[in-house]
């Protein structure tokens, strides 16, 4: 008997949860507004996929921090990064500092929304004790999406300030992830910053940053709407702080970004 396409696809997803995680995070960080119901649905699917991966990691003896870092390094190359021309088009022709302002505001709104949804889900689980054990998977999903949004912001701020990072798409993704772990911009005059991005020190920094982000999200485990409020506010403040740090780091490293009339293809 033929297997329905939907069941066949679901079987593939279960067989390869890591691939599904990357695809879901990519969809949740793609430019454009998602309907709240669709965002909740995608976050729920992401939590399920991460839960499946966590079970495999526990079976292999991997610690949570190491597993989080490994998963995110697989996700990083799928984060959609826009070039300067596309960024300006998507942000009403803005350039330079105004474009950077808008990118940070957009990222703050995105992480705040994810935090509010994740916090609300966690609050619902808090109010229903039999389901409490599923809450950590939801918060891990929130952590992954927030980290991806912030890596995307960091990478696109490099575009705005004209700091070009060399290498393949995968190498650049890892370099931006390493920069996010340290909350710093990439120095274009230090080529080793890309080639050494996968070193032991970087992996440790990434693991620590992800665990700190997860720890922040654990504070959203509260009754009623306190989780949603806390989740949104904490993410918004953290993203704003990151944006300010990266912009301060990148200013003056290279000539200013081109004017609007220089962006035509």
C-alpha cells in the first residue's frame, strides 16, 4: 500500500531532526512578518525537533551546552543574510546610520515577539504541571531562534558599515557566529579571525553564550502572563545592547557606507 506524501515527509523529518531544525530556524528568521499563529506553529515544531535531537545527544553522553553549540553551528549557514543593496531596498532606501538604526529596531521587535510567544507557552506549561517537562524544549527553541536573529543582525550590520568578511558562505556564517558569541565585530584586518573561528576557544565561547541566553529564557517560567512580558522585555534589551556594541565596534574600521545614489546595481 502506498504511503501518503504527508506521512512520508513526516518520516523524513523524524529521521533527520537536525535538518528540520535548520529549515525551521531559517523560516523564522527570514525577512517579513509572520502571522502570530504561524510563528507559534513553527516554534512548536522546532521544539519537537529539538527534543528529538536532545534525546539522541543524551544517549551519546553529550552535555547540553555542547549539544546546543553543535546544533547552532549546523543552523548558522542557513541563516538568511542580505547584502547592502537588498537591505536598503527592504528598509525603504535607508543607508548608513539610519539603516543600522532600522535593522536594530527590527531585530529587537523580532526577538521580543519570539520571547513573548515562548514566555507565554512556558507560562501555560507552568499553569499545567503535568506538561511542565515539555517547557524546556520550548525555551531551547526560543534560544535558538533569538540567537539566529542576533547573528543575522550582526552580519547585516557588517554589510551596512562596509566591513567585508571573506570566505565561503559556511565560513562566513561560522565567523559571524563566533563574533556573536563574543558580542564583538569582526576585524577585517585580521584574516585569522575567519580561519580560526572554529577553534576550541570559539566553541567554548559559543557554548557559554547559548547557555547564558537559555538561562535568561528560563526566567520566563512564571504563571499567567508574567512569562510573556518577561520573555519579550529581556530579549528586546539584550538585542539592543548587542546592536550598540557591534555598531561601536564597526564604526571607523572602514570608510563610511555608500550613499543612496551609489547603491544602484
